[in-house]
């Protein structure tokens, strides 16, 4: 635990969260560009990660990994895979970057597991299997309507994923609210209007990140 604590004092972890179609991937890229232009050292990453377990999860989400004769992986299995991938992700990418004093921008983290896997499993159990994960210094929840998120998913194309059905997205949206209430005492979660333009969302996110920097002594840009 001390190694994690020391790492988090040297760097900052900022996570973007939201429904599929909220634009978290786009906003991570835009935030990274803006922060780098200001002289900050930034690492962008995502969950599921690009590691071996993360690749397996992405294959499961698009139906390329299934149980023979039984369809998609069991919800419990998928939840455990997400937790395992998060462990690898922390060790391989996040903690080394924090130790180096970088700003880490992650497209999703624990809140996604609580919302997505918590939609069909006890949220307390999902949180317990993710107890190793460090809390973000700032979580930007890009809040978007079900309808807008669906239109954006349709516009970007690609295969339908496991959680894309409207009824699932509505349930997940409700679970996000429960997850934010559960984690709010330990994490600084800020809501961002995701129905706004891409530029407006970036501006709102950037303003919150700068507020975080202002609260952190010695957060001068690292070139």
C-alpha cells in the first residue's frame, strides 16, 4: 500500500466515465492534447486495457469469445476478468506513470465495473473484487442521455457490443447513479454535460482538471 500511496502523491490519476456513446475516448484524447500543450507530461490509457486480459474482454464484448453451446460469458466471469485486467493495468501502466509524476488520463476504471457489472450482480461484490484498485484523484462523469448515446453509437458504426441494447443502457445509467453515491465519499466525482458539443465538453472537463491542479501544490508542468 505504501508504494501506491507514494505513487499517487507524485502523479495524478484522472478518469473519464460514462455510457457507451458518452464520448469518453474522444475527451481523453482532447484533454491530453490540451494538457501536453500546457507542458504537462501525460499518459493516456483505457480499460479494458490493451493487455492480454483486456484483449480477451474486448473479444467477449463483441461475441468472439463465448461459452460453447451457452452463449456469452457468465456475468460473474466477466466481472472477474475486468478486475484481473485492472490489476495488470495498474502494475504495467498506471502506477509507473504516477511514480514518474505524470498525469494519467484513463478512459474508464472502477466506476464502469460498478455500473456495468453491478447492473446484473451485487454491487458490493463487484466493489470487493476491485478493492485493489486505487481511487482516482478526479473522475469526470460525462453524463449523456440514453437517446444521444444511442445515436452516437449508431453513427460510429462497428459491431454491436454486449451492453449496447437500450434496456441494458437504461439499467446501467441507473447503476451509475448508485455507483457514484457509493464511491462519492472516497472519490471526487464531477458531472459533465455530455449532451453538449464536443468542444463544450472538453472546455468543461479542462476547467475541472485545472481546478484539481490548483489544489495540488507543486503541480507545475513537467516537460
